[in-house]
C-alpha cells in the first residue's frame, strides 16, 4: 500500500519559510540603498510612518482638506521618511548624516511655508511671486529631485533636469521645440505648485497610491501575500516547467499591488528564480520570465499597480470602467507569457515539481477565505463605490480576515508593522509622482505636448497605423529607466493627447500608452525589471533584458488588438466580445509559437514560423476575412509541420514506410 503524505495541512500549508516571507514583504526597488534602522531612529521612523497612514486615512475618509495643503503634507511625510531610510552619497553607512538632517529641516520649512500661506500663494505663484516664494520653490525642487535620485536612481531626475533646461533654452531651439521662454522666478514657483509637482500625479499618489500600497501591506501582514504564492504553486507548480508558470501567476497577483515592476521582480523572484533553475530553465530565461511576469503585474486587475489611478484622474473615466475594459487585455498578456514558458518547457522536456513538495491542496482550499479582501474590493469598485471607500473597506477586511488565521492574527504589533511597511513601500512611488509632476508641468507650460500632437496628426494623415507605431516607440522611449507610474504619467502627457486628436477615444489612447509604458520595463537597452531580476539570478543584465523582450513580444501586439477590436474592452454584445477574445488568444498563441519555434508537438522551421507570424498579425483586426486568412496560414503551417515530422521519422527509421 502506498505511503500517504504524513504531513498535516498545517505543517505543509506554506512553501515559504518565515524568512522568505519577510524578504518578499520587504523587497523594494531601492532595497540595496536603504539603511538598517535601529534604536531611537527606528522608533522615530515607525512613529512617523504610523502617523502618516492614520493621517491619510482620516483625511481621505472623514475630513477633506485644502488639496494643495494635503499634497504638501503627503510629500513631507514621504520626504522625511525617505531621507531617514535611503542613503545619500555614502551607500554603505547606516548613519544619518548632517545633509540628511538639513534636507529634513528644509522639508519642514517648505511644508510650513505652503500650509500657512496657501491662500495668497494660489493667486501669485507663477504670476507675481515674492522672493521668499521663489526661494521656497527652489528648495522644494531640490528636495524632490534628491528624494527621487535616492529612491529610483538618476534616470528620472536627469530627465526632469532636461525638461527644466528646455524651459530656458526654448527661445534658441528650432522648429517644434521653440517657445518664447519664461523667467526664473515665475517658472520655479509655477512648477512647484498645483500645475507641476503638486499636480495630478501627486494628487493620485496622496489619494490612491498610498491607500492601495497600504492595502498591499495589510495583505502581506495578514498572510494573504504568502497565500497568493502558495496558491500559485499549488495550482501550477506541478505542471511542466511549473515554477515558471508559478512566476507568471504569483507575479501577476503580487505585482498588481506594489506599483513597481522591478520591486516585484526582486520580491517574488527571490523564490521563483532559484526554483525555475532547479527544474531546468537556465538562469537568464528564469530571470527574464520573472521580469516579464512582474511587468504584467502593472496591468493586472483590479489594482493595476498605480498607473490606472492616474489614468482615471487624467481622463475622468471611472476607475471601475477602466478595470472592466482592462480585463481581457490583461488576460491576453498573461496567456502570452504562459505560452512562451510552456513552449520552452516542451522544447527542453521539463517536468514540474513533485506534488509532495508543493503546498497541500487541502490546506490551500481551506484558506480560500483569504481571497475575500480582494473579492470585496472588486465587488465594491464594480458596484459604484468610490476608490477610497473601496480601498479602505478592503484594508479593514484584511484586518478582520487575519483573525481567522492561526499565525497571522493582526494585533497591535502587526498592525503597526503594516503601517510601517505601507509607508516604506510608498516612498519611492511618492517621489516618482512628485518628480514626474515637474515633467508634466513643463509639457503643459511650454505647449510641447500639443506640438507633438500636431506632428502625430501629420503622420496620421499619411497612415493611422504608422501613427500608432510612432506613439508606441515614443511611449517606450520615454519610459525607459523609469518606474511604470512615472513612465505612464509622462507618456500620457506627451503621446495620449496626440492619439486623441487623431480620433481615438480617450480610454483607447491612454490604455495604448499605458501598455507600452509598462513594456518599457522589459525593453532594452534600459529594462529595469529585467535588470532587477538579473541581479537575483546572477546573470548579465543586458542579455536578460533581450530575453525578457523576446518573452514579452507577444504582448506588444495586445494594444493593437484592442485598438482595432473594441470588443476586447467589453464593448458590444456578449457574442462579439467572446469571438474577439478567442481570436485574439489564438493570435497570441500563434505569435508565441512563432517566436519560440515550436508548433504541433515539434520544433518549427522558418517557413512554418513565418506562416504562424502571418496568422498572428491577421488576427489583430476582428474581421471575418482576416480571420479566414489566419486560418489559412495556420492550416498551411500545420500541414508543413506534419510533412516535416514524417520526413524526420523516415530519416530516423528508413525501413518504416511513410
């Protein structure tokens, strides 16, 4: 009689050790540049973090205040915590230096000045500023740029610096880039106000991003984050190449909450990459898979990282409508990555992880109630409740749900830990949103965005598809080296208005731009998510970026699919929507098979791969004639593949008649 698994569900309920779970909870983009806090400094940091979360929840739900003041205090909390947590120029010392204290003092001064003079500042900044207004604005811009540099590296501050320089160099630039120029005092006070730093991006950060990152922290502290990973392993770990499929699923679930592709690649990759290597994937492919899946977390409903909140704010489209529209495109993205890793597993003859080494199915089913906070969030959003009310209710649900678990009951200590973790994870995105506000403000002030729209309109007069390709490249280029939130904020200011002007609906234009802003995280030469995953795997960053681009290439046609097939946005009758989704999925399958060179149970030659590519491209547009053309390409590819298989069998066994 076969021996039964002697482990109880409790003993086998998680694949993660406590240390691994803690590592995943605390992983972030700037992890290598953060200080190890201890003693009084740690107590002070936690106290400020707890105060920040309570302040935001109180203001958002119970007592609204003047928007500029609220955003200023939001930035102040982030900057003070950021200068305590993130190192400056000395990347090895845990000591908080005099410069850090000076920056904290400067932050307090800027906050005091704006909050006590807000009524008069609203009328004079950017028009007739006083000397102290200018000095405060300059100090504030230095704070924002330095905070962003510490948390996200040099790329975004340098880009912001280029845009600032453009304001003053515009009168001497030719053609499209020329403008009349602006005075120093008027510009800095304009840009460090509600049309720049404290504009729509920081507004979204203060109202939505912080709320949902805190929700993510509560999910982690209540055991739901660990459950997501165990659920993914239990569901997909036993399949061929199982850990890669686990990476696709778990990174989507985890990535939608943290708003950063690179941070998620480090967090879940610390577990999935070693396991992928263990079942046979090479390190580069494992890292690329994690990066591609983590990038997809930014488009995973219902939270979609952080960019969706900015989209809702910029376009005025209800958030619930955005997540409904994004459902099928998100599904298409993840099945594209799934097909890629599955074909690789087939080519390499990989197996999955043995069932006995995976979390107990019985324990996973018993803990299904841990999904309730996410289910509640989706229910409230779809039924018309505000994002703030829905997010707050989901946070409370996490707290309540934790009391039904054996090891993750949220008492005072874990509650404080969730507040602390939420603010830690907010700092980077807060800084990115503030810095992106500089770029968005310059675009609006100089009118360069409208000029770009006119140029795009000129391209569209020749060919609308060409205009989309042009917009795609600009969106990716603007997003390189930047977190998704900033990448989308900038592209939405430069590219989306042009697409709207040439006739695309705002939802279509912004979702198109958003997708390619996300894709910039896996597009060489600066693929942040791929570089982060390469660090975990110990692989060459650039080569990993190329591999990630290859894995994600099927997803590059998804935006064109929903542009030419509006049904993919759940527009139209059920039959049309289902047909569009099925044909789009078939197109993704054919493209994946073409890229990986695997079709109909065997390796595909170049002719078959080209036919599959033709089938995939034909299915971009929902049109009966294009669908029939795709079927023709696929049938021809299938026939050629069968002929090649027979010929190969004959060569291997010449005595056997074909």
